[in-house]
C-alpha cells in the first residue's frame, strides 16, 4: 500500500500530536519534517553554512529531539527554511519517505503543496495564534524552558509571518486539503476528525 497522508499547518496547531497518533493507528511511518529544518537551524547556530548543513544532514542529526525543540532553534529553522537551496537539498529525502512501502504520514508546511501534491489525504491543521501560543507555552515550561507567554506568542506570530510570507514553498493550504481548526477542539475531537478523513480515503 502506498498511502501518503500530508498534514500541514502553522506552529503548535496540533500537527505533531495528530500525525503521531494516526501513524500509530493506521500502521504508517511518520516523518516530522520540521525536525529537518530544526536540525539545519541548529547547525547554523553552531556556525555552519545553511546549504552545506542541509546537504550533510544524516538521520542521527534528528535524534537529539529535545535540543531541537527550543525557541531559538525554532526561529533558526524558520530562517533557513526560507532559503530555496536549503529546501531543495531536503526534498528528495522527504519524497522518498512519503512513497515508502506501507504508507507514511508527513507533517510540515508544504507537504500537500510541494513535497507530495499527489498525497491521498491532505489536512491543514490550524488554530488561533493565541491558542497555539498557549499550548506551546505549556509545552516549553513543562520541558524546563524559561519563557513568558508574551515571548511565546510573539515568537509564534513572527514564525507564522515568515513561513507564510516567504517565496519558497510558503505555508499555505493545498486547494484540496481538508481544513481542521483545532482552536475549540480537544485532542480527542481533533483526532476523530483526522481519523475520519483517512478512513474515507482508504475505504
Ligand atoms: O513544531 P512547530 O510547529 O513549532 O514547528 P516545526 O514543524 O518543527 O517547524 C519549524 C520550522 O521549520 C517552521 O517554522 C518552518 O519555518 C520550517 N518548516 C518548513 O519550512 N517546512 C516544513 N515542511 C516543516 C518545517
């Protein structure tokens, strides 16, 4: 079976939670493509050149997940992600992953539009900036980061603007994506909707 599920949307909308859960339930492999850009961003913060860092990326670079999920790395990721050459270096790996035997879920910003325009299922997961910032704030505090709610909201808005405003693969819903606004939804409700979309396609 070659089923590709593309899940896009802005920061902290719930893509990660939904992607992991549906991958587990439907027995699909999962790739959090944000981690690729975070890993490149982290290398750039450590002094590397962006395109070279993207070219030299190996799976082990994605392993220190906690270190990649900091606010500084998120901003660095969003800056390197605006570079079309960086994106080009990461394209083939993502396309190959998407078409692997057994099916795959990929979450990111441009999966349904650029990486896998032919994905069988496309979801665009959103929520208000305030709701997303609140979720991200709790997550960061829970992981021991010292941040304020105001900082997190400003970071989320800055990243939204950069990700949606760039010329290279801007964050935008594919025309055929199902929109899922999770502002007022619990995780269980959001998951129900996502599950339903996948079931309809694999029937
Ligand atoms: O987890 P969160 O939603 O905060 O962010 P992420 O998915 O880890 O992505 C970090 C950054 O990588 C985003 O702000 C984007 O700039 C970039 N990104 C991208 O450009 N394209 C993707 N497919 C995934 C992430």
